C-alpha cells in the first residue's frame, strides 16, 4: 500500500500516516512474540538489511512455529547449534541463507569499468540497473526500495538521455557527477540522484519530473482499478485468518486464539486525491 499512499509535491508521504504505520508494525512485533529489532527505536532498520513485514513471520511466531535468535553461530556439535550468546539450539537441518553478496563481476567484465555515476551510468549511453545495498535512505520515495519501480524510472531517464542528449547529457554521465564503485552502490544514491533529476524541472528540464509523476499516476490508477485499498485490506485479512488454519494443519483456529489483524485502518492511509477517487 505504500506505493499508493498519496505523495506530496516532493514525493514524500504524510508524516502522520508514516507514524501510524510504524506504531502498528511495532505493536504487531510485540504481540506476535517475534524478537524486536535491536536497532529500534533509534533506527527503523539495520544498515544494509531490511526488517520482516511478512504475515507468515508474525503468525508463525504467534503460533509457536517460528522463533528468532539474534546472535551468530559459534560452533556446531552432533545435533545442535551453539550461538555467540551462549545458548544452544537443537537442529536437524541448518540452512545457510542469511546475507548475500551482490554479483557485480559480470558487469565489470562486460564493460571494463569498476566505477559508475550514481545516476546508474557506467559511461555515456551505457546504464547499469541492478539492486544495491538497502541503506538508511532507502524509503519514503516514489520508487522506495522496489527494484522494479526504480528500473521503470531510470529506463525513462535513459530514453531522455537518448532523445535530449545535448540538454541533459552532463546531468546523466558528466565528469563532475558523484561516482561510486559498482560493488559499493547504495540505494540512497539512486534516490538522491533521481531527486536531483526531478528537481531539474525548476530549471526548465521537465522530462524526469514528468516521468516520475506519470509513473506514480499510472500505478495508482492501476491499483484502484484492479484492487482498491479497501478490497486489498479485506483480502489480506482473510489470508491472515487462513494462514492460521494452514499453520494449524488445516484445522481452523478460534478467533480468540488468533493473532489480531493490526491493519484494518490501512486503507484510510491511502485516501487518494480527488482525481483518482472520482475516476475518469
């Protein structure tokens, strides 16, 4: 729903709805029994990581199907894992799946470059679009931390660079632009560079702002035409109840024993502008 919450002229969400969302999210963590992220309340998320918002995560903890330990593996023995906090977990299977390394080697081998502009340009008319580190600046922007939405926008940037090279070339691949190593790219760099491009409309360069506004308008219209927030929340609540049944071996869980659904009011956070609410 964050993608259809109204944005202001600077592509920022209303602070009030952000606070409501965070409050419900925090309460859900506590009610479910999931381990509270140790970075709270000072920071929303860890540097380079995200925080789970999965229904399965919360319902699974509530029903005792999941537990969380914040520690590192110290050593193994025959049948258990010993953690850095001194605790021991029985384990039949250990799946190593925490963390990842971005594979930028292919880009570097294909292009011969190991640095790039934070506008995603490796060289003139040569753009590299891929995921990057989800750092602290990865939220509250019109493409958020979505690789798909980010790629949609920068594809339009690339087209503008082809069609208006004389006017925008230096803004996209110029020598004075911020540069980063390809393997060190951060999400906040994408947001900062796109913000600068959007603001160029004030200087008579409208292409990037037009692309951003069009992207938001089209996806919001599509959302409301296919699954409006009220219908989305109702469907999500039904799935929430069904998840309890599935995790209980197909046996329905009495309502009083279910983890309460915390987002009944979420649709009200997405009240659209009149042009979207009224339709055309």
